[in-house]
C-alpha cells in the first residue's frame, strides 16, 4: 500500500506520516503482538529502501512506526549496482 511519495513525506512538517499511521493502526488491529515488560505491544516491521532514500524520510517512517507500537524495526537496502 502506498502511503505517499518520497517528496510528499519529505515535505511534511512533522515526523508523523498520517497515512502510514492509519495503515499501521489498521494492521495492528488485526494481529496480536507480544507485550514488553511495560505491557506495550512490540510489533516487528521491515523498512526497505535504497541509496536514493533520504535519511529524513527514513527517520519519519521510523518515528511513525515507533509511535504506533512497531518497536522492533529492521532495515533492508536494495542496491542497484552497475550492470
């Protein structure tokens, strides 16, 4: 599901990405996650990007995930490489 383009997300004045937060809440409502010692769900998420993805966008994605109980964040990077 697309929640916005890189330029749209980069232009946001806040670290929260509203469309992503909505999608994360929807998905969280359909799953059961383990609770940490404070009783907060700890869901896992994988962020996939490439060398063109600005850090400012990755930071906003991470902040949005963290605020929506996705605390176990993993990264994967795609490399274009020379053909």
